[in-house]
């Protein structure tokens, strides 16, 4: 997706009282009629379940656009290549908003970042997976200092749920803003 003049990259802590408002304003400019959301991660690791939690929450909130990657049917390292191939066939011209957890510097844990461009799943733990998305929504869930499985398993589920709720509310509100501003469905 080409960056438009309205798109702004955002970095904000998930628990900031203005997080949903700031995130949704940025995300709203990314919505097009042919948008889909790919939520990346696995429910087998708390630190990596942010994406599937967001996908599940969007579906439970009757999100009207396609959502791929939920707790029940995650988009993870093993099946991501196949999912991307299926998306390219079923949704060839769709704009993709990718949601993923990532590792970052300790000071950035809890930050949600929205960027123009794809996510690079698995990069923080040394995996080489396909890039995903035109717009990235990433939540920094743990530190790069020690990206081991043990570290990722010490993350509190409550922290991940709260971050997922902030992202979900932001996406839902962003779609509402896009609908009102652009008559997205006409």
C-alpha cells in the first residue's frame, strides 16, 4: 500500500490514557474498502499470543472486514507461508494491516507502534519468515536482551490481554472513523 499524506506513525504505551485515540487516528487512514487484518503469533507462548488475541477480540466484536489469525486458528511460524499464499489468491488486491508481538529494548516494553510497511515475524528470535502487511501494528512484549523461550514464558497474560484490548479498541474505532470520514462502504 502506498503511504498517503494522512498516515502517521505512532509510538505509545498501551496504558496511556490517550492510546486508543492516537492509535485509531493513525490506523483510520490505513483502512480501505479492501482491507484485511492478519494477526500473527501463537497461543502456545504468552509473549507471542498478542496477535491471535487481537484477532479473536475483533471477531467477537463483529469486525466486518476479513481477519486472519485467532486463538483458534493462529497464523504462526509453521503456517505463515501457506497463509500468505492463500491471502494472495483469495484477497489479491487487499491492503493488509499486520498485528504482531515483538521484542524490543527494555524501555519500550508495553509500547504499541504503528508503522508504514510490513512486520518481520520471528526476527527477534532469529527466524527468517516472510514479511507481512502494508501497515504494521506491533506490541513490544519483552526485551531483546534475552530472547529465550524462558524469558517469553515469564510474561504476564494480563499484560498481553490489556495490550490486545488497546489494539482491538483502536482498530474498531479507526474503522468507525474511516467509515464516517470516507463513507468507506459506499
